[in-house]
C-alpha cells in the first residue's frame, strides 16, 4: 500500500511541506522531477529548493491510509499540526487542498493577468456572437425579470428541443425538405441523389435520408 500523507522537510531551517497522494512513491518522483527542472507549481518550495539545494531536503511518509476518502481530511490535519501554511514554518500555500483559494484573495497582479487573459484573441469567445435568442435570455436574466408565457414562447420558438426548421441548429427549411422529397421521386439514381443533396445543402447524407422517409422536417398531411 502506498496511499497516505507525506512530508518534505528542509533540514537547514526545518520548514516543511505536507501533501497527500494515492501513490506516494510516484508523487515523490514528480516533486523531485519538477523541482530539479525549476517548474514546480509551489513557488515557495521551488525557491527554497533552488536556494538550499535538493540534498538538504528529506521525503518521508507520515501516515499510510487504507481509505482514500480520508486523504483530504488527514492532509488538513497534518498541515495544521505542522502549521505549514505559516511562512515561517512551512511551504504549503493553502490549508484546504480541495478549495485552494478559500479564505485567500488574488493579488492585484494576478487579477490583472486574468483580465488580460480574457481580452481580444485570448478570450475563448473571440470572434463569436450570441444568437438573438441567447441575447434575450441574458438580458432578461440580468434584469431579474420573471418570464411571461409570451416571452418564454418567443425564446423557445427556436431551440434544441424543436424539430425541423425550428431547431436552433437547423440548416434547412420545411419548404426545401418538401422539394427534396418531390425530386427524389423523379430521380433515376436515388442513391446518388441523396449524396448530391447532402453536398448541396451542407448536411449529412443521413439527414437527407430522414427527410425522404419523412422522419425529419415532416410533411404535414391535411385532413379533409
């Protein structure tokens, strides 16, 4: 068994880092790997490693734990026991490892970096636009207005839950579907016709097949 709580100790000043892992042996390897490459996520531990040298750090197992569900609570216990989030005693950045930013605030530098990461081409939504329906939803949500039945119907008039041309991502109309069905009846090579229609309207050939079989964009039959 290799699951439990471990400690990395600076033998020069006795400062410690407490961690947990379901595979401590591998975690030790990864810590040393990134520390030696100067790429460790914990800047405090990395700075100390660079200053004092790796030979002045020990890696020890504090407690082996059979139930992995207890790891987080045990880690918090030992972090408190060694006061390792106290910068004079340790290198841990946070107490609650399941929520690293709890009880902490971003620095002005970090906030500025996050702002820049969302500007222009760095923004994942860059070059994209909300649909009219989405804009209406956002507008209403921001105002805190309760939706009337009329507005609800407008918003869902084109949605992912509608069929045919009323579907939010529909590429065709009922009119085009009806034309395809009529032309299919007249086509000599029906297999080739299906492929040609798929290319022409930029849809998958199965969409054309479903239209022909009246399973999509269904043709409504008038009852006398």
